[in-house]
């Protein structure tokens, strides 16, 4: 074996005997080592800290301690050092201790130079082999990671690929079945990408897709949307110019809102130097509302995306059964949906709504306690506010619509006497958005006079988050009402968990009510619970003298309905003369 076997390596010799130290240094330098001497443990520690060493020859017994303690220290720090121990007082137990500490060899002094050199050479070979194996393992791990990435990642964008994404969808649907959770799928396709490829060339088209993938990865968790909609999202390049987003525990409204926000962000985004601005057409479908299997859910999102392209591009469309007939798009339905979304954009932009108000009457005081603010669309594209709200849910614009309606409705609150309240309807999706409603400038001067009415409370599934939001809104000064309380478990559950200030009984419970009937007995129980919890109950939908008489006899404190006043401009007075004497 050549003497330069250790060329490029550094060795530290630790021994308090100068003769032994000199001999060992001479042997090591003859093998090609660059060497450094040390006489004690303290000096060895200093030199190891100051300069990196590959090899250590250390005497077991040193003036300030055992060389084995130094070896154990290096082992604990996982230093890549080969160690040979020397000892002039060797015993079997000390040799075993040294080998258990991880030394390469144990040499007894005085030693034969030829044997010592051979032992050192074997130790050097062991060090090189260990390092070669570690390097090989690292290389294999890197290559395995690359291979695994090729199996699950799109090489152009680094996002999940088509096959991996489909598997994620299947797993999320299976999880949703087990836990009763929803999920949603978003597909987005670059508009007129073929023309972009022609103008930029294929390399330019690839650069655009790569940059778009990075943009979506950075912005899929939009800061002004609730954090609970961001966890566990899966982004993928679905194929060609189409990207996909899987949203766990997200319903149609949440998914459409996320997707619409991203679509609008992309309209003005700079994707890179020399790259054109782009728009995307987006399709949305949700489990279990729209499909119950992965393939069907992906198909529904794809049909919706194609409908968005056919409807004029740069828009979002949620799936509905009416969109396709026998797997083919229904052109008339696509135009109808495009018209609705166009009317919604126009109505939000032009604030095309008028506010009307209906009084809520305190039966004991025989006067108005509050007014509920309602909205009527003025755009001919909508027959009712329910029609407009449906379009907003499908188009991801619930927050934008809700904000405009509240601004219009609260504008007249200054005309009310200071002690009167105003009820404003809030969609469940908006209700759960942190730092949303309480940050609206139009509402902030009036928070102590506003009651936020949670519509469709039964749709709230995350009651822990809902309770946190109730606490936050109360801290901002608002009061809370739960609307349409019925006889179902989910309605009663929302009453118990949300602890609202007001409870509005579903008008279906009031319709045709008679003293002694089942509905009357249920209302009695609810009233008893509300009184015990400090909540005030409102019977809405009062349309006949008989209904008013019965709810009054049951002890309902507050009522609302056409019998007392129709919704009208700010602020209609109630026909309190219809209220009979208290019984």
C-alpha cells in the first residue's frame, strides 16, 4: 500500500510523552497525514474546535483524564473522526470499553512500528470506506427523491401531477364519507393558451406555465379568507394549461369564493418579464353536493370549466345538473348562468339594490323594538334577493354582495331613535370569516345598535369556530340573532351552542298555529329555555289575528309579520292597534 494513503487528511496525536508523540507523528506524516500534537485533553479539545481533524490517535491515560472521555464526547457530537487508542496499561476490560466507545483500533504500548503502521493504514481504509458509503447513501437518497418526485410531481411546475392529484381526490372523498365532511375541487384553465404558445413559442409557453404554477402555489392561501379554508390544500398541474386545487372541508360557497379571489388576483398579476398578462376560466364542484365519486367530481368540475370558457372566458361557474345534457354542455343554460353572473357583477358594481325594513314589535310595550333590514334587487336580471344570493354563492361573491347590501341597509340608521335596533342578515360563510364584518367601516359607528342575524344557522358545521366568531363580534359591540329556528336537531343545537341574544322562530312553526297543538307546545318549551338563558324569542311570519293571539297567549315577547307591517322604506310603523291586551 502506498505511503500517501492518507494524503489530504489531518491527524491529531494526543499523548503526554514527547517520545511517543514524536514517533506517532513521524509515522502518520510518512503516510501522508498533516499532523497536529496535543499533550492533554484540554489541548485536544481546543485544537479540535479550532481546526477540523479526520483522524485521532489518543493515549488512554492523560494527565487531566481518560482519553475515552474525549472519544465519548466526539461520539455524542456525531463527529466524522476515525479514532485509534493507545495504552501502556492495557487490560481486557479497558480494550472492551474502548471498542464499545467506537474506536477503530486499540494499540498496546510499546508497539512494533510495522504492526502499528499496518493498523493505522487499516483505520484509514475504514475511514475512507465509511465516508464513501455515506456519500453513496446520500446520492441514492437524492436519486430516490428525484424518482419519487417524478412519480408524483409535475416536472415543469413542481406541483402534484395528474395521477397524484386523482389519488388525493379519492382519499379526501373517502375521508369525507367517514367523517361527514365536504370537500371541493377547482379546475382553472388559461384562456387562449394556444395563441400564447404561438406568439411565445413552446419554451415561452412553458415559462408562463412554470410561473403560473409558482403564483398559484404562493397565493392559494389568500390572506383575506378564513384560515380554516387553507389547511391541507392540494395544488396540481392537471394537464396542459389546466391547474387543479383540492380544498378539504370546504363547501361550494367557500370553494367558489377562494377561486373567484384567485381569478381576480390573476387579472392584474405580473407573472414575469416578457410574459403576457393572462386570465383563467374556472370550474368548481363539491362533494357530496355535486358528486359522490372522484371521477364524477373531477368530471363535474371539468364541465363547469368548459361552461366558463363557453360563457365568455375569464369567469367562474359552479357545476349544476342543468349545465349538461347527456355529457354535453347545454348552450342555453350556459348563457343563462353567464347572464346571471353578469347581472351580479353589474349589481354589485352599481349598488343596484334598495333597502326595505320590517318592524319587530315588543308585545308587552306595544311598540317597535327594532327593524329588520331587507334588500330588493333593482337589476332586471334578478327576480328576488334570493335569486341574487344564489348567483353570489355560485360565483364566489358572497362577501362582496353582503358588504354592499349592509352598506346600503345601514345608511338610514341615523333616522331611528337612539334606543332602537337594526337587524342585518349575514350569510353563514361571511359569519365565519375572521376580521370580516367587524372591520367594515359602514358598520363600526353603529355596532351597539346592530343585531347580526345568522341566516341558515343549520348550515354551520364548525360550531367551535362559530362560538369564537360570536365572541369576537360581541366584543366589537354587535348582538347576535339566530334566524329560522325550527324543530330539527341542528337548529336546536345551534341555539344551545351559539347562545344568541335573539332567537327567531321559523314561520313554518307559526303558520296555522293553534293553542294546545304540537307547534304551540314546542314554542312553549323553546320560550322556557330562552327565558332561562337570557335570550329573547321572536315569532316571525305573523299574518293573521289568530296567529297573533295564540303567540301572545303563549308568552312570545317579540313578533314580526305582514299583519303588523309589510317591509317598506325607512321606517314603517307597526299596526300596534291589532295587539290585544296582555293575558
